[in-house]
């Protein structure tokens, strides 16, 4: 018979296991409560099994934080979870069942705030239950706010299934344009045996894809570490499924998404491109820049890099005299140089970075972004400009686009030279003709004399 730890003991163990992650994380973004499957409050010897759970995380709009006046935007979500509990014993068990309302590891938002889940409701066998708030000591900071739990008493008859439904509202953690949602599976380890089956659905307001769902953490992808937990894309949903698990802290679920407002803007701009509005290429590069450049390159966003390079090239072909576009392109390439990123087609040369910045300054000598790029190239990377090669010219503009300023200068110079040669030829011809005419007149005059 397996003995089960109390929630307090579980919290202490979980805190020790996540302390390394917590210590290396940025405390500025609010660490929202993530929600979890129900757990047990007291030390219990139980035969009640969590047979099945189904969690639906419905991503909604964006807003300011629920609990704070700080200027911080977050993505809202409504969570509904359904559990089938099965008593494998021979007697009825009445257990105080709990659900975390704040972060069970005791962490707050880094600004002395402890956000809570909102609008928590629980039903047992489809009957809404009254619940009471209980607390346990803060395992991270003993002198700070205790951890809050919703507690409700449940009867688990032998040989029968008990259905528990919970729902609540939560906000994302982290800085936009990314939003992170988490769900704690490990509280389910307090029940009898393994969790037989668990499903988590992330539901977006548009089609879900590997572009807008960035599963994995900043410094390591869960896809690489736990490929069996890879989500499956099903229309506007992403589905993770687990079978026969006794989850520990490393098997808790989290997913990062791009801000719904930002992604809807991407979809709108892509539709305009499909409709033939070529000027949108320049506009969409600014959004791709946000996705890529506002944080270090991390799992899920690396595929935007070659996409953005190609989009910049198309935009520069369409608008070769857009100095802001060229300057941003140079700044983007410079960032890739600093992080040692090599595109699939090969290394980016410093000359390729310099050319669009220099061209932007030719168009607008006051362009600050271009000035900054050239300053870094010349002073930090010790780059000295040489005449561009055809390859670097083609990296900015294809031959079939509008003639570049340099080409116009060269063609004008050639035209002027040809005109000068033509005038000189006429002048010399006229001079020679005049001399011959003079000689002829003199010869005629002598014969008459």
C-alpha cells in the first residue's frame, strides 16, 4: 500500500526541485498561478485513483493584469478541467480535496504581489460545491504570503466513479509578444497509483501551428528533452496526451504562444499579400523583427529568421528607396551576426550588412538606425568598406527591379561622355571642313588672277 505525502511535504519537495529554475529566472514578469489537478491536503492512505483528466485552456483576449496597477499586458484564458476519480478500495473515503489558487511553490510576481486564479468554481457529480480557502506556509519565502488553496470535501464510494469539474480564469506569465501558460500535473501524484490518462488542449482563436505555438522553455526545448510529450495540431487546438504517468515536477506542462493580437495582425498582413498588396512586405518584417529580436533566439522562433530574411529581400526589391526598411534590414542582419547565426544559404558577410545601411543613408542621411549599424560595423567589428561584389548587390536587389542609384549615376556618366565625344567629333569635323573650304577658295582666286 503506497503512502501519500501531504500537500505541504509535496510543496517542499517541489520547491527544492524547481529552485534552480526559479533562481535563474527573471522575476520581473508576473508569475501567474498555473492551475493543477486536484490534490490531497492531509497525509492520506488512499485507494482513490485519478483515472482520467481532460483540461481545456481557451485562449482569449489581452488585458492589463487582474490584480495590479502595473503597466503590464497579459493574455487571458479560461480553463475548464474534468476529472474521473475511481475508488479502488472496499470502503467509502471522504477526503479533503484541494486546488491551488496561488502558485504552490510560493513565488509571487517579483513586485510583492501574489496573483490568484479568478472565478474558481468546482462541481462534484455535476453539483456545484461550496469551498473554503485554506493556506499552507510559503515554501519559498516563509515570511511572505502563504499559499492559498480551495478546499472541498468529496465522498468517494467504492467501485464508483466520481466526476469533478473545475473552472477558473487565469492570465499568462511572461512578456508579450509571448505568453506562457502552465499546468501542474504533479499534484496528481498524491492519488493512488498512476494517472491512467490525461489530455491537455490549448485552444486558440485561429488555426494553431508551429509558428504561433512555441512549446518549450527559453533555455531548452521540451520537444527535444521529452519528444513523447509533443503536442498534436488539430485545427485551432493543440492536444497533448499522457498515459499511465506518475508525474513529477519535470513532467508538468507548459506552452508558449505568440500574442493573439500580434498573430492576428500577421494573418491579416499575409492575407493582404495574398491579395496582391506588395507594399505589405515591408510592414510585416517589422512584426517578424518583434518575434525574433525582442528576446534571445529560442525554440519555436528560429524558423522565423530565414523567413524574415527572404521577406526583407522581397520588400527591398519592391521599395528600393525605403530608407527605414533598408536600415531595419541592416540592423536585423547585424543582430544575426552578433548571435553567430548562420542562415541555411550561408554566412552573412559584414559587407551584406553594410550595403543596405549605406544605401539608407544615401536616401536619408539622418536615418539613426543606419547610422548606428555603420558605427558598430566600423568601430566594433573593424569593418572597412570595399567596392561591392555582384553577389552582395544581388543580396539586396535582383536585376529585374528598379535601377539602383549607383547604376543611374553610372548610366548618366556614360551618356554624358558619349555626348561630349559626339560634340567633339562634330567640332573637329567642322574645323577640318572649314580649312578645306578656305583652301579651295584660295585656289579659285589664284586662277582668276
